């Protein structure tokens, strides 16, 4: 007798949609956009976009400040601030504006310093073409934003969020030649068993299209080669007891590293501060620092 | 082809589940990622019951080895050793053990000595029931450029921010914030603004350059620091200090607002009377923080007004200020509705309804002991823990010098004692800061 797979097939989506609607009703006071990026072979990546932003980071209209009920409490709606047009051109990331998650204006590039935290670690990696290389080669020559992720991660505050943020940065860099020429994004999977170069290539195909900053994706050949690299970066990864955990088989803290051209880590971001505006402000701060150093090194001071 | 309908179902399932998780996860207030409500928002959260309490304890001569130690108390409700000390690590010597904090990955607990300046780093991940000392930083003052008295140790991504209490020039209050990597290497020093070097900050009245606590609100890119007193006071006998008019002038009267990302001070509020612990509200639209003043016994509110200006004001008295109950540690509930305020001199905890942060209202009080300092609460607000010691030379004398850790259940109306450990009778030491540990983390 033929199994009623068609009935099962109809029931499953109904159950899931019902679950989804129930949860959405519970938290109806917040608004999110979720973009499904479908790669080849049916893999699905989810990029969570922060409220108040569209997928392309387009500018938000200038708005009055949000309504406040009493001092110290603001309305739970996004308050956005649009820079004057000249600032938006010089720093296109400012067009993102404030959000409920990042409700502030970033500092001016160069108005602060980023102390050296520690040297960026090195180790053998596999590139998307399956060839071996060194992580150092990915970092050399450009200011680098390095993130550790794995594609099976379903924690919206971790890997999908990191991917979304780096994608946003890359999109912005398409409008800024200086950033595009001087910045490299590197995404490093710590799940070599699943995230083979082929899997990563499929997963990232849509992300690698277009112009903008170079974006490299790497993994390692084995866990044995992975562990020393993670240790050098202080990126802790634990295998969950339940391999079928809904958030993925690994638990980890989101960590994204800003690395200067000398291979030194200059900032570390995690959930709560992975604001693309801040990351790009830091990149610009490093570029200004390089320019200053270059002028100081010139015998005539650059004149 | 046969698998295509199944794959479509899988996509819908995955997409729906992830979307549901995303909506649920992101519906939580942005900074609710820690247990004890005072912890850094960058840390993972202990959900449910805490398993252990780590108590950084001052050594007392003649009590055991007389050294400072990290003590572990079992608070698993079904454990046979519930409410008892199950582990202890002595660090050798008395350093004026005081405060401590976790790294952002919660794998290490850093605890410090206000006198020696040493910082002890414990692995609390390998075996949460038995912390292990893995590293000692013994050049804090030298590396930082003269900062003395590492006090609050606060997790930032991949780093720790440590507040000083003093400096090695005059052992007075002017001091700095110091950054370290999670691995224990010095990164940077950020001096508090002073009247002679305001570092770009707006000064409301005075900039004393004093330090004490650090708390951040990432959503607003804001950091607050408070102000206490320098080494020459906190290492002095309490009674002697009270009789010294010059010493009594050397207490902090400022709270400083910083740009968290750039580490630049923006504004120095005038908050007289030594503002100590700071607690940011946790609600996603709550832009305010509480502190209390030790010498003037007031609750102060630091808040953003309707024009986007940050301001400060006193909002309530704690007990009878004329009797100087000496408010010390505070704890804000995860729903921002309740503020627990300990006062050292009368040994009491006072509970305030702070649903309206501009008008706190006391709803309950209880005497915990002859003296009380620290209070830690569980995320669900149902359990409270108290410890006794303030400073070795400031704790009471004789029979009034009770040393303890006590655990209570709190149902919103009444505190019920669950366990009490007499740290004097057990000859352990002066119990100070408490931090939660969990096996599942």
C-alpha cells in the first residue's frame, strides 16, 4: 500500500507555518526582515537584517526623534538619523542610520585610537578551490575583517548575523573605492567535516558576486589543523551534546576580528557591537593611521 | 526528482524554524545575555538554576592558611552538599581580595587584590565545581602606567576592562581604566578625566578622576564609571579614617559617561557622596542607570532626557541618611522593576520598587546580619545571595564582625533563608564578591 507521503507532505508545512504565526503573534511589537539566500543544492542560509534597514542598506529618510513616554524611556520603534548628504557620500555606511539595536551615531574616524590587541594567528587552510594555503596569505596586504562561522549555525545572533553584517559591509564597499581596494573580508568555517570547500563554494556563490571588497572563504582540512588556529584567536567552539540541536551542533561566541596590514588584531566584535557602521569606522580609522604614519616617515613630512 | 518535494518540505521546515527562533531570540531585550543581572551583556547566559557560587574571600590571620582564596559553594537544590563549601583554592598571601569578573566566554574568572594589585585568573570551565588557578598577573601597576587597586573586572569582546581605584604617585583617588586581553596581556590604559585634564569631557561641576565601577549599555554605545576613594583611605582603619577630616575629603563625587567604542569620556556628572555600584536598566527602550552614594545614602538616576541629554539626579533616600547606613552593593531585577540595596552599617537589604525610576519606593527591608555588603540575584529573581565583607580594615570589630554567605528565596514579598555559611566559624575568611557558575554553560 502506498504510503500517504503526499498527506504528510501537506501537513508538515501547515504545522510549521502555524508555529511560525504563533511565535510571531507573541512578539508582534518588533519588525524584522529575513532574507533567504538559497544556494545551489538546496542549502539555505538565512541573513537576519536588523530592524529599520532594508536588504541593500538604502538610506532612511530623516525623521524626528522617536516619541518618548517619560525621560529615560523611548518608544519601541526604530529611531533613525540621516546624516547630511555630504557625510553619507563620504561614509556611505551612515545611510544605514540608527536602529533599535544600535541606537547611536558612530564616532568620527580617526578621532580615537585602536590599540594593538595581539598578533593575528596563522595556520594551514583550504581555499574554495580546494587548494591548501596559509591563513596569513589571506590577511596580508589589506586590512582584514575575519569572522569564524559554520554554515549549519541557525543561531540568528551568531553566524547568520555575522554573514549578514559582512555582506552589508561588502555592499557598502561597492560605493567606496578606498574601502574596496584596502579591505578584505575573510570568513572561516570551523566545521571542516561539513563545510568542505565545495560546500562553502555553493553556500557563498551568491555572496561572491559583484564588486566591492574582496571576500575570501576558508576552512581547514581537519579538526586537528583547526584547533591551534582557534586557540590563537581565542575562538572557543564546543560541540553540543545534542547533534540535532535546532541552533546547530556547535555552541560558540560570535567573534569577528579587525586585523591591520601588519597582521595585528586591532578590535574584536561580538553580538551587541557588530554594527557595520562601527566596523567601517574602525577600518577608516586604520587607513587614517596608515596615512599619518606614512607622512611622518617621509623625510620632508610629506610636503 | 523523487526527492524534490521532500527537499521543499525541508526548506519550509528549516526556514520556519529558523524564522521562529530568530523572532523569539531577537524579541528578548538586547542586553539580556547574562545571569546575575549585573553581568556584562557580552557573556553567555545561565538559564535556569545556577549550580555554584564562587566567593572571592579575604584571608584572615589565624583562619586556616590565612590567605585569600576562591571558595566554591554548591547551590544545586537537589545536591547532598547544597549550601556548603565544596572546594577552595588558596592563592597564597593576603592581597585585599575584593572583586572579580568573567571573561566574555565565561571560561575564566578573574579576581583581584586591591592592595597587592595582583590578578588571579581561574579556569572555571574545565570543572565548574573545582576552579583551577591558571595564571597570575603581578605587574598590573607597572604595565598600566601606575594604576593601583584593580577593582571591577568587566568583560568586553575578547578583552577585559578593569577599573582602578588609585595610583602609584600619591595613592589617592585619581586613577584609570585598564584593558587586558582574555589571555592576560595588557592592551591600554584610559585615565579618568580630571579638572586639569578633562580629556574632552563636559564637566558638570568637578572632575576628580576617581574610579570604582564600570557598566556598559552597548545599544547606546555608552559606558558609565563611578568613584570611590584611593589606596590611602581604603587600606586605612575605618575608625581612624572617620576621625581624619583630610581623609574624609578624599572621596569620589563623580559619575563619568563614556563613548564606549572610542573610550573617550563625554560627561562628568556631579554625584556627591561616593557613588559606588552602577546598574543599567535592561529593557530595550530603557536608557537609564542607578547608582547609590555611600556617604549620603541616596539612590541616584543617570538618565537620558527627552532632548537626548544625559543627566543625573537623586531620586530617593536609603534608610535615614543622617545615620549613615552606608549603602554598598545593589542589584536590579531583570525586568527593571526592583532594586535591592544593601547597607553595610545596619546589615540590611532594602527593596525598592523602581518601576518608575524617577520615583523609587521602598517596599521591604530585612536585616541580613550585623554587616552586609554584596548581593547577587538569579536571573528569574527568585534567589538572592548575600555576603558580609567590605574591606579588611573597614569590617566591624569583635562580635559584630560576622562573616557569612547566606542564600534566600524571594517570592516578591518575603525573603526566606535557605542556607547560611559562617565563614568565621569555618575559618575560611572574609566573604566578598560572588559569581555564579553552571555545569551546562
